[in-house]
């Protein structure tokens, strides 16, 4: 069964192919997902790497957690399931009520 790993504290210049090569040295890699900022297009400094087996994932965690890559100590551990976050309203005002009636109240 495959195991997804979280890889944090990456240099912004790290590429998916570099991660693929780094983790492949410890077992079969099925997927690499380098998280990119949607506005700037650069790396956000973390990724998810899916290893083919739990054993390969454990070996990769032991070998790479805390290892210094490009002057940064990597954080590598088993990824936790994504937590559900409440959806934001996405609108203006943030629940401050109807701003159109402000003049009516100030006249009284």
C-alpha cells in the first residue's frame, strides 16, 4: 500500500525532478506533488511525495528527515489527512451587516 509523505522546509528553487531523484534512492516513488503558489508561480517550500510501500516511506523518513539540502534542514514525515476547514464567505464586509443603510441610522 502506498504512503504519502510531507516534505517541508524546501528551498524555493527545488524541483519535482530533484525530489523524485532524492526519494527514489530509498524506494519506488509513485508521485511527487510540489506545491506552487498560484499567484507567483514559485514553490511554497513544501511538497508531498508518495512512496509505493510503507517500508520505503519509513526508510525515506529515516534517511531524509533533518538532512540539510541547499542549506535547509528538511522536515520529512508521514502526511496527515487534510483537515476540513470552514469555507470563508469570500465576500466583502465580513459579516458587518448592510452598509447601504448607514445614512439612515445617522440621521436619527
